[in-house]
C-alpha cells in the first residue's frame, strides 16, 4: 500500500502538465479578448473629407492568439495521452478554456465586425445593442456543444457537430482576410451585416447539431481513414498559396463537406 501511495504521489506533477497547457490555452484566449476590445473602432479622414471607419489593426493579434490557443488545445490532449494521465478534471478544464478562446473571443470578433458594418451607415454608431447581441449566440452555442461533448462518451473518434476550435479559427481568420485581402468583393462581403448574421447562425447551428464530423483520432491508423485529412491538408496548402488567409474559410467549408460526404457514402 505504501509503495502504491508513493507511486501515486510521484504521478501528481505529471498529471498537471496537460492542465498547464490547458491554462495556456485560456491565457491566450484572454489576450485575444484584450486585443479585440482595445482600442476599438477608429476613424480616419480621406482626401475628400469623409469619415472612414476601420477596425483597429491590433485585432489581427487576436487572430494570432486564437491560433496559438488552438495549437495548445491540441497539445494538451496529446500530452495527456502521451503521459497516460487523462483525467476528468482535465476534460472539464479544457472545455472551460475552449469556451473562452474559441467561443467568447470569436464572438467578440463578430461583435466588432457588426459594429463596423453599422458604422458605415449614417448614425450607425448609435445602433441599438439588440442588433449586436446576435454575436453572442456564437459563444452560447459553443458552450452548449462543449457541455454535450463532455457527457457523450460516443464522441471518441468522431464528433457530433462541428468542434468549437474549428469555428473559433474560422472567425479568427476574418480580421486577417479583411486586412490583407486585395479583393474588393471580399471586403464588401465582410462589411455586410447580413453576412455576419448568416455566418453566426450557420456556425452556431453546425456546433449544436448532431451532424457527423471528422475527428483527428484513430483507433487504428489506415490510409482510408487518413485520406480525408490528407485532402483537407492539400486544400489548405493550395488555398493558402492561391488565396492567402481566405484558405481558412475554404478549409472550414471543405472540412464540413468532407465530413458529411464520408458519412453519406458509408466510408
């Protein structure tokens, strides 16, 4: 008994390593929120004397921090499996961190973009809060999806509904697309409030739905099981080379389509 107790004591620090990664995920989610909220929408004056309303460039740092949080989110699960120290606490802590990094932070990105869309209109900065609140459907749907995931043991090697990190990365890409795209059609789309309402509702539905989605986990590795992820990696690579940051939304759509197609064909 004493030997078992000593062995358990020695394992305690190991158990905390994945949790430290999870807390780093949460930290970068908080940093993303700070970047989104400061300094806020800015004004410039063009040569004709008109007001031009822009997002603060610091919001692109939020995109970076959300991407870092997503990388750490992968690593904490990987470390738990590598060290053979999975725990119920780690599972719950991971969901709490994900709700902030991939729910609240992306929801605030949507909120700022909605403000920007309305600011283009006359008296747009006086828009009622009711028109901006839909942005927070996103974190609410994400939290619901995480809670359901935690009590559903059947989602070990596949997901029911799009995982919240995928949606978080999708919305994190929009500031980068806005700042670095040279396509006027893309810019105008991101300045359209109806695009944002649709994106929020569709992404929220995909999270809370029970649609079968691919997970990067295999009980047994095979070329057949890895093929969708190879296709997705190829789409991302080619999209990045051809369209820059638009590759992220393209890859998100490809992920959803691949997931649904594989289920329909029974493969």
